[in-house]
């Protein structure tokens, strides 16, 4: 749903409010982005009593612990599945609940570690398997959760630090799990071929006990790394926080290519691709920003535009659906000023996606 109350910026205001930018192509025309339209809404049942009821109809999950990864739980976006970073729970719910726990894994949630991200098995309906990127007292690792069983290690030995533990993962094919790891607070390790920190990894041995070294697809990532594959182009975009700047990059055969950088470091925490745009969520500036997805017909990246600003507080991970909707989670318990219903998951139609649904 598009949220009422988004400001109508002039292009000068958009550039100012989106932060200080630099691009790998300096000759760029500013893209005109129309104001978002409200998506059609269904009649809502009367809210139940209780402190965890948020009056905003776009809020579909409330009273969560500090969040990690988020995935849509249905094809309309009314259901969400979200990782509670500090508790190790994977919870599925919808507006007015109830919350149902799909799995729980022991985690070390000190610093920015814990239950970082998760991916449901491509055959989840049959096997009920969940793969999770977690922090333990000794390392970051990928584990496999099965009903009624203890978590089984799939890949261990990913460096752990006081910071730089936030990574991401998704299934590229049923037998290929793409994993991005943070630099564990040590930028030098991201460029070290002997370290699994600060890398994009391809994990194909998904059975417990194998633990072979994964293939390294790219190196040099910073902290708080998120992945956003494009369902239309097949490109893989990576957002992270480097020591000197926040950035969004694309993975090419030759390695990582920067698309846009933010020297003012708004603390990018998530990314998603929707309706020809790449969106990033920010924690410090509490925004969702969008740039156009580059194509052969339009390779130039236009300056970011503000799709949402300071409505839900500090923002964390996000995910996109095929219908153009985005779900994003807040991280107010960790990095903001929490309200009684935090942390939350919100569904949102960004401006470009809304225009396609007229």
C-alpha cells in the first residue's frame, strides 16, 4: 500500500533530502517521479484489543524483537515471515496476528549479530527446511533447520566481529544458495582470499556435515550487507556500508561495479528491486530511496529519489514481491525510538510500482 502523507518534493529538494551522492556517470538527467498513489484497500475487520495493534493499515506485523531478514509470506503481501535477530526466532504473521514460530535457533546477538537472515528451502512445502545465517559465540555460520531436529551446520567459520556480522542469503536455484557476508569489523579481511568475511559466496553443498569451502563470487564488501536480485533482468544488486561510504553495486562477471554511493552514510540496511527501480532502506536517515535499474536502453543511473521518509523510524531489511509491493522491517528497538508496537513490518507500494498498477 502507498502510505498517505509522503511529501511532494521538487527535484532540488529530492536531491537534498536524499543525501549527498556521487555516481560513476556524471552526465545524468534527473528522473521525474510522480507522487505515490494509494493502492486499493480491502475492508479491514475491526481491530482486536491489546497493546500490539497498530492503527496504520499498512503495518502487518507488530511487537517483534529487533529484526533481521524479512520475506513475504504470500503472493499478495498481506503475510510476512521475519527473523527476530536477538531471539533467534523465525516468525510468520499478518495484520492482527497471530504470530506463528516456524523455527528457532540459538544465537549470540551481541553487537549486530544473531539471526541475521534466512531462506526457505525451494521445496519448503514438502520438506519444511529453513536455512539460516546466524552468529554463534565463535563464528558466523549457515545452519539448516528441520522440524523436530536441532540446527545442523552447513557452512561454518565465517568470521565474527563486534560489528560487521549482518549478511544476507537467497536461493538462486534449488541447489545454489547465494550468501553475502559482512567484513566482521575488519575491512582488510574483505579483500583477503583466505577469509570468508566480506564476500559473496555460492554454497552448493546443502547437506549437513559436508562443509566444503564455497566458491567466492566477489570480494570487498563492507558491513550490513544485503542482496536484492532482480526478477526481470536476473541481475544481482548488493547494498552495503563501506568505511568511506554507503553504496549499491551490481555483480558482473568482472566483479562488483558501483552504481551509486552515499558519502554521507545514511546507513543503508536493505535493498529490493521493484518495477524497474532499485530501492534501499536506511537506518540513520529513516528513508526509502530509489534509483532506476540500469538497462541496455537506459544504462545511466539518475539521482536517487525519496519514496518514503521518517514515517516508521529506523528501517532495516526489505523484500519485493512480483506485484510491485515491498515489505520492510523496522529496527527501532536497536537503532531508533521505539513506539509501543515496535518492531514492525510494513507493506508499501513505492511510487513507480504504484503507477504500474493504475
